[in-house]
């Protein structure tokens, strides 16, 4: 199990580095596929008893794709086409609204096949994984994106690593005993400080070399520290959904890790936060 997890983790890291380095079409294509997989995992989890809602008994096992989910998958494809060819926020926002309206249309014309909660859950799944993950692409394709996109991984995976090490060494106070029994206050603090430290080192030794006089290391440390906090929120939120619906993993796509939502739970939340903070903080630091 350990070697399987390690091997798939290395492959996943290399794939992430390759696509994020290239940006453009390869990154948009990979993110669209990852988003569709994450959307499917999340909708299946939300349909899972006892917390899920379904229009038919056949849907209750989470294996059957319904019309609402088909609209969501089509919406993801259109969203990423617009993201790649336009990138305009107004077009992306229009796409989100039209996906919601299309789901409402399906809800109305098929009534009473689907429950109102199903529409809510499917819209939530569309916003949660596909839209939030798209900020990886938006960060990468921004002006300084070739450097800033790595803050997403530093914030999320860097925080995970430091939190695990610090928690193992000195972690005592459990702050989420029901939701995540292994997480400690010391580990959480260590994860945030560790991510901020990695961000500062990255900014000082790499980014500032590319942008002399920019003095961006402290801004990047701030982004990574805040991003680390949000990464833990994303991790805990994904765990809460699993506990609500009594499932162990979202899927089996990544050997040893589970599904897309199991591995990218923190990245999903960190990506938009990094994009927004990058826009606000670094624009003022120059």
C-alpha cells in the first residue's frame, strides 16, 4: 500500500509539474478532465445514503448518471472551452449562470422526477470542483503565472507535509476530534508556518531573481500562509462530506490515494484564494 501510494503520488506530482509548466491547452485539457472526474465523484457521494437525495431507486447507489449531471458535464466542457479561447470573466460567469438555468429547466420539465435538493447538490458539485479548479489555469496564464502558479502547490501540499511532520513530532491537542481525529493544533500551526516559510524561500531565491527590485518574498509568504489555512479548510470540508454520507473515499482513480476529490481537496480551495491574493497583494508590492 505504501509503495503504491508513493508511486502514484510521484506520477501525480510529475504530471502536475509538467502541465502547469506548459500551461495553455495541455493544462486546460487536463483540468477539464480532472474537473469532470471530480464532479462525478462528488455527485455520487452526495447521492449516497443516508444523506443523499435521488429521483429513482436506481440512482440511489450513485452509479447512474442522471439528466442534471449530464447538464453539469456538458457545462464543464463549455466552461473550459470558454476559459481557453476567451478567459473573459464575464463569459465564464455567464456560463455558470446558464448551467444553473439549464438544470432548473430539467428540474421543471421533468417534475416531479427530481427533488429540489438534487438541483442544489449538482450545482454545488459544479461550482466546487470544476469552477474552483479553473483558477489553476487562470493563475498560470496571468502575467506572472509561470512563477505564481506554484504557490498553489506550496500552500496545499507544503502545508500537508509540514502539518504531518509537526503533528507526528509534537502534536497533542486535537482540535477536530470527530471530523479528523489525527489533526492537532500544533500540526495545523506547523503546516501554516511551514507553507509560509517555503513561500518566502521560493519568493526570495527564485521569483525576486526573475523580477529584480520586486521585493515580493514577503507577499508570497503571506499568500502561502493564507492559502495553507484555506487548504486545511478544503481538506476538512471534503472529509465532512464523506462523513455526512458515510463513505471512505470519493473514488479509486488514483491508486493508494482514492479519487480526485481525495487528493485535490485542498488544492480546489487553495487555487482561487491564490489567484485573488496574487492579484491584490503582488500588484501592490510590484
